[in-house]
C-alpha cells in the first residue's frame, strides 16, 4: 500500500484529527501493515504492548478472560478504531485479545516510534486523551447498567450502543454489520445465554428485531428498543 493510500485511511481517524498533511504523511510512512485473517487474534491478552494499531478495514471483537476463567466481550471495534493503543500509552500488558470477525488489516507503530510521533505532533496526545475518556465513559455506563437495570434493559441498551457505533441502515432496519452471537451478547450484558435467547425470541415475535434470518442482527424498531432501554 502506498503512502497516499495510507494517508487516506488515517485522515478520518479520530486519533489523528486536526493533523496537517505533513504529520499524516509522517504517520503513514512510519506505519507497518498488519493483516489478520478472520478468526485469528491480533495479539493475546497479557502480551507486552510493543505495538499499537488503528484498524484500516475489518472488524474485531475484544475478548477478556477473567481470573476465574470466564470470557467477557469488552466491545467490538471497526475501521478507524484504536486497538491496543491504551496499553501502549500506559506501558502495560495488553488487557484483552482482539479476535478478527472478518479479514482485517491494521496499521501499526512500535511503542517507541509512536511516542516520538506524539511528541512531534501534540494533537495526537490531545486526541488520545479524548478517545480514552470516551472508552471510560462507555465502561462506566455499562457498569451502571449491570448494577441498576433489568436484563431486558441491558440487552436493549447494548444493541442500541452497537447500532450507534457501527449500525448500517437498510430497508429492513438498522443492521449490526458483523456476526453477533447470542453468547457474545450474554457476555456483554452480564447475563446467561438462555436469557438472551428468550429475550431475542420474544423481540423477534414482536417485530422489534430480526435475529433469525442471517448472522447479522437487524433492529427493525429502534424506537421500541429505546423505550425498553429506558432512554425515552
């Protein structure tokens, strides 16, 4: 991939907002391409954070295994999202494993080289603070949901969050454009597979969602999910 193509991929990324052409060119030239086939991991939880990445295309699921051995789906990431950058910023091991949901390509930088780029171009650091703050706010919101909301509200809120992050409007409704298993949804909402299956089946019958016809869930009545989540 040539430098111009890389610049085109990096320009809309929030982490690099407000950078001029020279800065984007420097970032593009310093980046290394990292191809991740579907089903494989970019790196493993606990690995040393030697590199940070930005997804150029494809989608990944962040999996975290607890001390008790339970897997938790942290979030889903798509084009333009940071992968592993927070660990690089904090100089700590990677806290989760990003698994490719489809064939992916990421642009990556070594931790030392990226620190040099941040020093040379201060807007990167400012944007990084904003991005990390957004992640923290999302996690706080999810913790509050687990502590205060009924399961149906948590599932509805999670689907709305995914739709806001990556949803694609279609004639049938808002499509979540990646495979989202019921087990994934159970892990994201701190509930059981049985409860998620029961809830989605009821919503399928009501016409609120369509989770049966393909691997991509479609929200047919977003306004109804807003009501269930208590956001109305």
